[in-house]
């Protein structure tokens, strides 16, 4: 067995063990730092590079021999290979089959041999399973067996331990692929359910499934993950970002309070560390005191270790504990934290951790049990940080009342640092804490500072309230307002100013409630509003000057406003009157707040609210008003109809209404149908249409009002309605769409919604057929068509690209005979002009070709290498490549693909990007039937590639080479190369003997293929092509310059000159231009469909009638979404055009001939 010579060089014995220790190299076991330039002594990077530096033949020899070695059984390997551990050769000791495995996976993606390595997923050999798993997991596309291999992570534990260790290492090396995360959500759920069962059975200590790869696969999947699965995953991998996206979706009712809190310990700590407050509150609502005990104990166990940290221990572990402690302390009040060292920790955090945001530090200032011992130190720190003046009050608000009143210096600091510079209500509310109102002297100080409170933007600022302290702030504002009323001897101006400040602070608080992320924190605020509702309404009743701000803030969040209206009935009239006055005075009101107010007021004043909505809807429209308040637009005449007329263009609103289309009331259905029609038709008089059809809205609205046109605007309008917003639910639009001509439907961009409409249309037709009496085909004279005629009819139907695949399948289902005929045609034929299959095939690997009821009896003859690689059967792949496929699309990388014998390939599309010449030459050598070749060049030198191809004597049938150059490649001069091969200089005998490749000897009588340049910008030079496509700009045509520039380039274009253009005024000048050259065919691609007049088309054919050189003429529209050519006129319109001498069109009226071919 010759391939065994490679074992000691590259593979080693099957018994070589990978080093699983995470600190060492998986290859040799030595310690290695993957983030540094230093490597271990085995130099694995060099070993990988050594494989990459192999020649083309040696590399592919390596692949073939590796495959032979990989498929060999373990028993044979034990007998044929020496035990590597007994060999003292250092090179041999490095041998390990993981190296070629890693490199080959990355370079073999575009090769048909890739899936040969994926066939051993069920092998008894751990070595073979590992190889197959790696090829599948690191594939660049989703392999058909990816789900199955992923699910084995719960059973094939040893193999996945190795895979995890390899993947952790190779992701730092060049030339390696990333793990494929496209595992289905179903497979992920099955794995997660399985690990939960295993964990319940074995417990945490015996659980050893590799959850890191599971987390890698999950990523940010939108699929819900069970709480039990999250607990297991986080217990195994406490450091992970991916899990955060799933943990934050945990719902309160998922938590099982019958389980001990220790079961959720790591998850709870994770939530504290990541500040996932909603989840923490959910746990608190179930566990309460038990969560408090857990948090207290964690602080007791870890705060001292933080104080003692000197940098010598694990810094990451320190950061982990540090962040968790901060997250716990932020919940100090709710959890009733009693740890005695919290204050010391808080002071240390504020002073020594600059990476913390001021937002977090603000919260931490409020968590001191007693800030007094740290007050002076923190005052110095705040001053040194040049903090905003308002931050000073955080220090003072935490001081006990006794400290403030007993220490004269602190009171002086309060006046000089807070009241002087921080002119906010929060700061002034502490007046009643610093000074005793019962002491006349101190009361005078209070009056002095209160009299300075003025509502001017330049002098006074409202406070920024924190979610965590919002309920306390609300209580403080109300207490301050009440305390001010009791001071006495304040001027009316001062009282009014203070009242305005109090109202402004309340507005700020109400405007903040909606943004609170934690439901529990929000509920605390709502509870506080309920308990203080009378006081809040009383404050608002004393200051109605800023009524629009009050409405905007109080009704910003429905729940808080609902409480005030419920608890204080008199507030209903108060707020409604504020609202009406604000409207009448044209004050600025927010649409969201107005909507909330109207919805709430609708419970108390339904008639007034509905009347108002009709009168003011042009300014404050919303989904809620249409759904919950307005019941019939016609009830209010033109005012009601105007709501539809002025708002039908609001796509967001219409999209939301279509979501309840099926269960919506009658007025919603009418709004949706009329709006969609107006949107589609671009109607200029919407009121006229609404009045005409509101009470009689049927599909006649489309039939009577819409003129079907085959142009860009009409197709674009269809696309807008169909794609992505749910508008296709409309019953009236669907009926209209189902009756559209097929050539119009074909131009609509393909999408999920279009596919659903096509299926529904088909199902409707089937129901119609099944409900009718009589047979499918009526033949009154008793004659039947012969099989050959039926075959030709079906073949023509399948060939027609204007007919979509579902309809072709429908034809096949007429009867058993037609099914078999269709299957036979699909087996043997395809569209050789466009190189596409008759029926669109997406998931080829799912084809069941051996089933008698399968329409596809074999894989198609037109395939891409990506499709081939999805078939997980080496024998089938070999058969396809060498005996079945006739048209193949492939991308060639550095090492390319090597074929071992001749194929049946007739048409080849090859994308080439920086690869060895042998990479593509080796393919051409085994394609003797090749008729056409399309070469797409990215950065490769196209001349070298073409010269290599023309030097081959293995392509006797090659008729056409298409060239597609990247936009940065220009000056495509082909003529010198053609001349070289048409007039070869035969080498001398010495030259022949010295040449390394006898293909350099060229047969002087050999006929060269034709060359087609697929796309080139106007005025880019080229030559030597018999067929060219020039992309025109929209600039004004300069025919004189074009004639001069293209005199030489187009002199070669004897077969076809083609133009891509969008300006239709250029058509006739370009016909005149093309007639100056000796070409057989002229083609015009006009881009997206637009309306062309019959007169313009007639003038085109009149001009063509004057030409002398053009033998056939092609003109068509071409959409963005498909390569389908579309006729520029409808069938009915063509009958009014005199085609002159080009009187023989093809079946779809895109190509016109002077004679019948």
C-alpha cells in the first residue's frame, strides 16, 4: 500500500493522543501563549505552513493519500504502521494526522472530494468520526448532517473533547475555518433538552458534556432556551457573553421556587454581575429572604478578599468577584444587605476605580449605611474630579440628620457647595434636614434660601432622577412642597416660583417612569404614586400654566396616569380641561401622550373623546384611536373619510392594522383595503375613491379603476405591496393579483410572500377543478393525442422560462402518463441557452431520486460545486462529477480542484482568484466535451489563464469562451493572443527538447474558439472579441467619438454587438452606429421595465429596416432579480407594430429574425 509512506511524514499512528491540557499546545503539550509571537518547540505554525508550501501535485497527492489513510480501518493501521512512540526520530514524533486534517478542511471547500471525508459519522472508529465531524463542523456552508453531528455532543464525549481542544487552538492560526453556527433551532432544542435530562440523572459533578461548543452554536439565536438548560450552561461556563442574550429573556413564571435557591446560584450571580435587573427582581419575587441571605453571604465571603488583593492571584477572578459585589450592592435596600464592610468597599470603589461611569457611582453614593466616616475624603475626591456641582448633594443627602445639625462645618459646606452652585430642588429639599424649622434663626435661613429659588433656565436646573431612587424622589418632592407651605411669610411670587419648580420636578419624574427597565422598580414608583395621588393632583391643580407639559409628562405612561384618574375622580375633568385648553391655544403636545390620554378618557367621556378624535385626527393619529375609539368613518361624513385620505401613506400604521386584518372589525377592514388600493394606484383624488367604494368595497375597485401596464412603475408598485409588510393578506388585492397576466407576475421580484400567493392561487384552482363536474380534459370526438405530441407540448411548457416552477409541477400532476413524461424530460434535458434547469431546485440533497413518485429521477445536469458538496454520498458525487453533470459552476482557490479522469462537462463557469495555473489546467485536461467556458476573473492575470487554455490540445470541442472581468481590470486586448495562436511559430528541435510541456507545440491548423466579452464600460478599450456587451452611461451620445474609438475594437465583433442602456432615446442612434460594423446580430438590454409607446417601437423597426448588416435583432427588458428577458410590449400591443423585414419573432417576442431559422 503505497500511501503508507505518508504516515510517518504527516499522519502518525492512530494512537497518537491530542494534548487536552488547555495551557499547552494541543500538538506537543508544551506551554504556549496564543496571543504572543512565541511558539512552542514543535513550531506547529511552521508545520502547517509546510503543508501549504507543497506543490500542486504534491498537495493533491497528500489529499488523496490522506483519504486512503482515513478510510482504512483501525485494525489495518495497527498492522501496517510502526508504533510511532517507539521511533526516536524527532520529525516522526511530531507526526499527527490533525495537521493535514486542519489544512485540508480549509482548502478543500470548493472541491468535490470534500464530502468524501464526511461519510464516517457512524463509524466505530473514533479517528474516522473525528475527521468527519471536523469536516462538517468547519464547513463554509450548512452541511446536511450538521444538525445530526451537533446532536452527538451529548453522547460522543471523547471526540467532542478533542474537537473543543483543537478549535480553541486553531482559531489562533492562519489558514483555518471558523465553526459553522448554522445549526437549526430544532437541533439546538433537542440538545438542550437532552443535557437537562442527563444533568438531572448524573448531577453536576458527573456532568462532562462539552457545553462550550453548545454555547458557540447557540450564539444569539432567537430561539427560546429553557431556564434549566441555561442553568447547566452557565454552571459549566461562567464566562460567556453569548448567554446574556438568552438570560435576559427569562420570564418570572419560568423560575421554579420549589427548587433551592442554590440551584440558580451561578445564574443569579451572573445577573448581578451583568446588571440584568429584571431577572434579579423576578428571582426576588419568588425567593425574597433567601435571595437576601444569598447576597449577604456572598458579600461576607468575598469583600475581604477584595481588600486583600495584591495582584498576585487570578486577576480575572478578582474582576469577576468585584463586578458581582457592585451588582449586589445596587440592590441594597430591597435585599436588606447588612454586611458591615459595604461602606468601606463603596468608598474604595468610588476613589480607586475610574473605569466606573458616573452613573454607577451616583447610585453607589446612595448605598452607604453611614457616609459620615468617609465624608471628608469623598468631598476632596469629588472636588478633585472637577465634577458637576449637582453631584455634591449625593454626599450630603446620605448624612444623618444629627450629623448635619451638630457639625457647623458641614452646614457651612452645604451652603457653600450645594445651595450656592447646585440650584436644584433636590438640594433645596435638604434645607429642612439641615435646619430646624422650629428655631426662629434657622427658619430665617430657610426663608432666605427659598426666596432665591427662581424658575429660570440660566439659574435653576431640574434633577436627573435615577430608576433606583425614583420613588424616594417622588416622596421627597411632595414632602418639600408640603414643608414649603408651612414655612409662612413667603411672597406670592416666591410661592408661585416654588410651585412651578415642584410641578417641573413631578413632570420629570412622570416622564422617567416609562423608561424604567426593571418591572419591580417601576411597580415601587407606581405604588408610591397611588399612595400620594391626592397630594400629586393637588400640586398640579395649583399650577395649570404649563398645562401642555403636564399632559405630555403625566400621560407619557398609561399606567401612572390611570392611577391618578382612578384614585382622584376630580382629576378627570381637571386633566381633560387642561388638554382642551392646550389644544385651543395650539400648545405643543406629544402624539403618544395625547393617544394615552384619549384612550384613558374614553372610559369616562366616550362621546367627547370620539368627537375630538374625528375633529383632530389630522394632527394626532394613531393605531389605538382607529382600533379602540373610532367605529365607523362614514358616521362623520367627509371628516371621517379624511382620516383615511390623509393617513393611508403611513406604512407603519397600515402594517400594524394588517396584523389584525383577519380578526379586525368592519371599519378596520375597509381602512386596510382602501388604503392599500390608494397606495398601489398612486391615486391623485383619494376622497373620490373613498366615497365611491366605502359602502360597497369589492374587487371591482381594482377592475374598474386600475389599468394593467407592463412597465417599471406598475411592477414596482406590485413589489411594494407584496414584499414584507403583510399587505398580501388583502382579499381584494389577492383577487386582482391572481388575474394578472403571467408576463407581469414573472417580473415581480421573488420573495416569500410571492411564493405564498402562487401557492394560494394554485390551491384555489385545484379546488375549482375538483368542485366542477366533468373531466380535466374533454375530448368530444374521441381522438387522443399521441405520446410524442404530448411530450413535445410538455417539453415546450417546461422550457418556457416565463412559466414558474409551481405551474410546471402542476402540469406534471395531470395524470400518471404526464408525470412520467415530465420526469423523463427533466432527467435528460435543461435550458442550454441560459444554462439553467427547467425547474428551480433549492435543497438538492433532499431529493429522493429513487422514489417512484419523485419527479426528479436523478440529480440535474446543471449544478454548482456548492450544490454538489451538499450531497453526502461519495459514490453519488463521483458519479455526478464524472458521468452526469454537463454544466458546472465552480470557484477555484489557490490549490483548486484536481480531476482524475474525463468528465461529461460541456459548459463550465469558473471564478478564478489568485491561484496556481495547475488549479484550473488540471480541470480543463479532463473536460474533452467542453463547448463553452465562462471565466470570471477577480485578481488573476486573465492573459496567462487564456494562454494556458489555448495551449491545451484536450479541448477539441471548445466553441466559446466568455470573459467577465472585475471592474478594476480594463484594457482587455485579446487580438495579440489570438494572432499568436493563429500564426504559431513552431519551436525548433532544441526548443522542443528543452520545453517542459509539449503543449507549447501548437497545431497550426487548429480552429480557435470564439471569444465573448460579457460586460465592459463605454470607451474602455478591447479587441479580439467576436461578441461584446457594452454598458452605456446615461450621458448624451457622441456617435462621432464612438465611431472613431470603436473602429478597431468592434471590427472583430462579427457575431454580436450588445448594449446595456436605460435611456431609450439612445436606441435609434445605436442602431445607426451598429450598422457601421459587419456584425450578424445586435442586442439591446433596456434595464427595468418602462412604458414604451407603440410609435417608438415602430420607429425602431423602421430604422432596422434600413440596415444592411444586421441579420437578427434582440431587444428586451431585464429585471434586477432574475436573468429572465421580458418583452418590451404586451402580446396585444405587438399586433400594432409592423416588424418590416424582421418579421419572425421568437415565442416571447424578444428576438427578431429576417428569416425562419
